[in-house]
């Protein structure tokens, strides 16, 4: 999985609310979550914590970028490096050069399942007016 993008037009939803819903989804799934707001949108990262992952230096995280305006926006879901500091320079990579910002990982059943559940959840919330 490199990156999956979905575009939404005419939905008129509050993008900050969508970002908060994404955070809630991952928190309820047991992920460690961090987020930031950027002039171009929102960035949410979610990773599974734990001693073994830390020991193996598995610093990969689901990375969700929400950008645009309430009636014409895009959501990108991929796997990127867990950013220790969500500073402006690090976040810019996800808004300016998304192809470089997301990394290839071997397909894993858990990532497919979580991604599928996330898209289902987000699309239901958007249809409900987020």
C-alpha cells in the first residue's frame, strides 16, 4: 500500500471535525495518535505502540492527510514514517511531496483490515454531515 486517495465534492463538512473523527477511530482501535493542523489541511498519524515495536524500530504509522475546503476536499491514507516532532518542515512533506512522504510496506492483513474499517467509518460520517 503506497497511498489511497479519495476526493469529495459538494459534501460541505467541517474538515477539522473529520480529522477529529479519524483520531477517535484510531484511539478506539488502540493506536497511539498524534495530529496537527496545517494551512492546507490536517495530518493525523496513528501507530501501534508496544515494547516489541520499539525494539524492532518499527516507526511506521498510518498517515491520513485531509486537505481542501468543506465542499471540495481530499483524504489520503497511506503509511509513513512516525514523526517524532510534528514540526512545520516535517509536515510540509505530506502536503508538498506526498509520493515521497509515504513509504512502501509489505501488505499485511492488519493494515488492510484497519484501512478498510477506516474508509467505511469516514465515509459514513461524511454522509451523515460529519
